[in-house]
C-alpha cells in the first residue's frame, strides 16, 4: 500500500512540475477568519495547516460546511481544494 501512496504522490508532483523542472504548486483561495487567503492545494495535517495560516497552536480550527461548524482535530487531515471556509477560535472546555 505504501507503494501506491508513493506513486500517487509522485503523480501529483509530476502534474505540478513546470517545463523548467521546478515544481509549481497550484494555489487556491480559501476563506480564513473572514479573509481570503491563497494557499497550496493539497492534503494537510490540521496542525500544519494552522501553522501555514498563522493560527496559534492553542486555538481550535473549524471548517464551515453548509452553515455548520465542524471542529478539525489537530492530528486529522484536511484536503484543501479551494473554496473552503475556515475559522479559528478559543478551544471550548470539555468538562462542565
């Protein structure tokens, strides 16, 4: 299975390489805290995406889909295709 993953990664890399041999990653627009940002299209670990966006590690990141806020755990993956709506906020306590 690792071979398939590596193959897909290389296919993706080949698709983004320009004719001069340099990689160009496709930038897409997302909405982050009400501001349009451009980031590289692809799959991110949420903690890495937070770092890319400049979100403090102690804040939570949510994705808004169909008007609903979906919490994104730091150790989960998110596929950025463009058009995503993300918001950061203070973590909510788990105990009552």
